[in-house]
């Protein structure tokens, strides 16, 4: 396998999950963007954007670990680091709220120092967090017609395995983070004769 950086972890339910580092996530996002551009060229009336998703959450495509952690924490592989990061985020949020309040007992300088220290402590933790490789990348629509969406369900550019093939669903999945990374590696190998990280 093409140096797929994958670690394993168990979630709080004891279920096995593969985890990937930020660089792999970025390559998968680039591949999803390439596919989405091809789809938009093919379907002129398509209006939408890409999201990370699972059955328990979603967020817009990003490599911003803080945004993923706050908007879609289930995408982050379980580890003791998550709890530490969430506690620091909460501490920053509370200090920022206190700083905005006009309570006379609150010293703005002390709160600024608390925020700065928490941000310094948070940054290296965010750099170490890994994401679940079974997270989907899919299209969310901005008013596209249902006929276009149903036609898109059958398009070879979308995942037949994860895109429901029924008019009862408007879900269009491009693939999982792992699949899109592997597709990018395969495409790179065939186009350039090289290999990605």
C-alpha cells in the first residue's frame, strides 16, 4: 500500500477505527475537489459544496483541526488528547466571554494571559490529532433540481457503494477519506509514474 499513514484506535464503544494524519486528509480533500469540479462541468445547473460527514455529524471541508474538533468531534479519532483539547477550547471560550462582559471584578489583562496560554497549549495538541479515515466526503446542494440530483446518483464519478440509488435520498457521496486518498495515489501513479507520500 502506498505509504498510507494510518494509525489505529478504538472509539468509546470499543469499535476499531483507522486514523489518518492531516497530510493524508489534505490529499483526499484535493481529490474530492478535483472530482467535484469535473461533476460541476458535467452538470451545469449544479450548485453545492463539499462536506465531511458520517451518520452522526458533518462539517465543511477543511484541514483546520480546531474547526473539525468543534464542529464534528466524531471525525477525530478518540484519544486522551481530545479531552485535553476540548477542555482548553472551553477555557478559551469562557475567558473570551468573561473578557467581553463588563463585570468589574474581571481583570481583562489576566483573561488575556489565560487565553494566550491556553492557545499556546492547544496548538501542539491540535497538530497531533488524527482523523477517521472512514469519514465520507459528500456534496451538499444549494437549490439544485431533484432531477439533476437523481441523475447524479448514477454518475460514475460518485460512489455507488455509499450513494443511495433511490429517489427517497438526495445524498451524493464521493467516497471516504481513505478511498479518495487511494484514488489520488492511483491517479498520480498512472499519470506520472511516481508515488505520493
